[in-house]
């Protein structure tokens, strides 16, 4: 049975290596990442992308809760009972009688009310815009069709990455001068 597994595993490894090789040729820039065309020349492009990011915030607070504490109680009557006495049932196990002693307690008539504070946790999830630079292989038509990302005033934009000579940067929407000075700091 082991001799059948060796040719199968070799064939499987060969198929996987061909598949990985095909993916690499796709990623090396043979076709456009947006439209998939192979006829037009493609170029690596660095562009700003806005994504929605979920941020979780934890809020802590207190909640008041009332509870009663009774006053001192006092002992009452003492009770004595016999348990485990012999039974008339022949199938019951044999046992010796045993005394069971318990005391009845009288509850106080002056309870007090106290308030305690319980720590409470609340989790809030907010969706906020997040900006990042991505590298894509695009044809000239898709480069022209990519709309610049509009960045609201006061938003921190990550600095553009250093580019190699063969990578083109698609510009974002113009950043107001006041915001450009804030992002440089």
C-alpha cells in the first residue's frame, strides 16, 4: 500500500508547484489586476485606498444595588429526632438509629438596608475610515479610471512610500494646505 502513496504524493507536489508558478507569473505583472487584460502594457502603481475599520471601545461604570442585612438572630427551640431507625422493609440495609439534633432560630425584627456598587462593563464598536497605500499592477486605462480618494480635513494620512523607478504613484485628492502641514509633523 505504501508503494501506491509515493507516486500519488509526487504527482500532487508537481501539480502544486505548477499552480504556484502560474500564480507568480500572474503577480509578476503579466495582466492588469482590475480588468485582467493582457494586451495593454501594465505598470506597478501605488495608490491611496480608504477602508472601513472596526474599532472597539470599552466603557466602565457603576450600578447601585440595594440589599438587606438582618439583625442578630436568637436561638429558639431545640429539636431532637431519630433517623435511620430499623425499617419493616426486608430489602432495606441494616443500620443503627441515629439522633438528629437541630435548633430553630428566630430572625431579628430590625434588618438594615445597604447599597453596594457593582462594576459594569459596556463594549461599543465603531466603524471609522482608515487609509493605506497599496501596490497594484494596472494597465493605463485602469490607472486613468481610478478615482482619487477624497480625504476629509483633519484626517491623518500615512506618508507616501518611497518608490522605485518602475512604480507610478496615483495621487489622492488634493489635501488642504492646513492638513498637509499637520500630516508632515
